[in-house]
C-alpha cells in the first residue's frame, strides 16, 4: 500500500522506528512519572541514552513533583538519537479513562505541537500515542489524532512537517482508513492521477 500525505503535505504517514527519525523532535508516549517505561518510551531512552532520563528527573522535581498530567507535554534533549529533542506527552489509558479520554488524547497532539512551535521546531514525528500498552484502539485514535493535528497545524503555522510513524504496516493502514482530515489523502509519489 502506498502511504499518503495529508494537509497539503504537512502530515506524512510512514512505517518505521521512531528512534531513527531525524526530525527537530520525536514525541514520546511517556507515562506521568517521566521515569521511563515500556514500548516507545523504553526504545527512546535506550536509543537516546541517560541524558534524557537526567533531564526528565530534573523536570519532575522542579516542575511536576506529582507527575506530568495526562495530555501534558514537556521538552528534553534527544541525547544520542538523530532527532534534536524529545517531547514527552502522557496519553490516556483507554480502559480506565473517563468520557474525556478522546479530549485527553487530542490534548497530547495539540500540546506537543504547540510546545514544538514555541521552541521554534518545524518537524515533529509522533508514534500512535496510547495505542500500545495504554490500549486505545487504533481506529478510534486515528480519528481523534488526525482532527487534533489539523487544529494544531492551523494555529501553529511554523510547523512544516508532522510525521506519523507506525511500527507495524497494519497500524499505518488502519490509521489511513480511519483518519478524519478535512481533505482527502494525496499520494506522495505523484502517482495519483485517476
Ligand atoms: P502507550 O503506553 O501510550 O500505549 P506504547 O509505547 O505502548 O504507548 O505504544 C504506542 C504505539 O507505538 C503502539 O502503536 C506501538 O506499536 C508503537 N511503537 C512501539 N515502539 C515503537 C517504535 N520504536 N517506533 C514507533 N512506534 C512504536
């Protein structure tokens, strides 16, 4: 399947390992403790090395002694990864999340992109927040995240590229089928003539 782009090419879908993306910031699906975890979180800390955890600990003790709230986002170094920074955001847990879990998931995307824009960053790669250990179904998450990204791109014009990185090809396909961007997909390879 050819993966499309959206929003006039500002949103790109790809399959890969987010720790390898050379962007201004990769987003981490963190937990509120900011002290590391499994999934993307573990992969990012392993790939980036101890400098990330050092900065997370510092942010914890100075700004978020009770942990980063769900939907919040903070910026650290990316250590040894090709990216320049990591934006850590905490997604909602699907099973125990209340009626506002879609709003919390949207907050992750909106706050991460607002933080990136504030820091003068133009290219940001996201994993599919909450769709792993936190159990958010990919199809539901696709609709929520695409709407949130669309909103954020409207208010943060300096963001040039949002790269959505899926570990599994199947997840990228489910995202593409269920995304809710206002305009339809455009093929990235210029091969979209009817
Ligand atoms: P959460 O706790 O928010 O659910 P996870 O890290 O468990 O976060 O998973 C989020 C999504 O990231 C899942 O869809 C998972 O398949 C995917 N994922 C896991 N490792 C990577 C990686 N290295 N690069 C990109 N996506 C990844």
